[in-house]
C-alpha cells in the first residue's frame, strides 16, 4: 500500500543539463514526503514526438508536474477538468487552478543586454529556439533592450536553433558565417 501520494512528472527529457539537474531535486522532495515519483519522458526526436498525447497513468497519479510545455493540449484539458493538482514549470498554466513556476526571462535578458551595452557592445546577437516559451521570452527581452537603448535590431544577428541541447554545439559555425560578426551573444543564463 502506498503511504504518500503518487506524483507524476512529464518532461521532454529526463537527462541533460536542465532536466537531469532538476529531476533529482523533485525526487528528493517527493521521497521526503514518503511519496512515489513517476517520470515520463515524452520527446523522441527520431519519431518526431514532442509532447505527451495519451493520458499515461492519469488515474494512477495523484498530482502532476509538467516541465516546459511537454503535454499536449488534450492532456492539459484533461488536467484542467480534473481535480488533480498540477504545476507547470517554465510556462504559464492554461487553467486558473493550475500553478506555475516561472522565471522572468524577459526582464532578465533585458538586464543582461543592458549590461553588455553598458560595457560598450553594440552588435549583440541572440541564439535560441524561439519556439520554446522561455527562450522566446528572452528574445523579447533582447529586442526590448535594443529598442529602449536606441540600437537597431538586425535580423541577421538572430540565430534560430531547433533545440537547445544538440544543435547548440553547432552554433559557433553559424555565427562565423554571419556577414557582420557580433561583439557579444545573448541566449540563456547559466546558473
């Protein structure tokens, strides 16, 4: 018999720089409460899968943690209609009873770009997957800082990646091919 609750985590990946560091802390918190953790990896680049479509273990799990938009609209709707508590990490919950854990990426990136400008840099590039919620917010902060500081936005200084893990290793090559090389790059904050 289960003593505590069954907590489900849905994430694109269960390893790597972000997920691999976040999941052990979630697991530790769940174990401290004598509960069980069920982790579901939904991304499979080979098959082109980006989100959880089927309600895997929905009836078995008592509460959900969704890391980045990793559940489909139909799964989110199922959560929204249920009485199960859930937390969205890295994106805004589409339902009022769902909780969200967010970083103010837009303001943070604006401050980072301001810092670079204060140090004399003017040709600042941005690298990132603009389809990802948090990087899109950072991109908006990058644009806000340039506009507020009177620097021209140049689309040629935006390098769009399709992921933030594997493809990031190839970004230096794309930057070297730019017509005008930037003095600094903005993308993501390292903790």
